[in-house]
């Protein structure tokens, strides 16, 4: 995301659209997994809290809704690239 923001505006526009369409990597499940392993204790704690809340909120069902999240292009770190206020699912 930082490299994209360093490009000229016309290239940013096109590149952001393509990355947004393919932003499966930024789903909460995919962001929570590395957060648990992160060296930042605060980030690990936040990830564990989100996972525990997701476990308590959702029934265990074999089918989960997996939607591409809207990216926050102003993020400075990977945990900030998505909105944590929406529905979360735990990593498989």
C-alpha cells in the first residue's frame, strides 16, 4: 500500500481499484492470524480479543460468509487497513 501511495495520482487510481477488487488478503481472518504472531503485545492482545468475541458471537457452521473488505488507504500498519467494527470471523 505504501508503494502504491508513492506513485503518481493517475497510476494510484488504477492500481487501487485493482488491489481493492482483489483484497481477499485483507479479510479479518487473514489479518488476525499474523496479528496473533506479531511481536507487538498490544496487537496480539487485540487479535485474541477479536477472535474470542467472534467465537462467542457466531454459531459454528461449515459455511461462512467471506466478503472482500473495503481497504483503508490511509493506514500506516497492516492492522489498520480494514474496519474492525464490522462482523468478524475467526481464522480457521
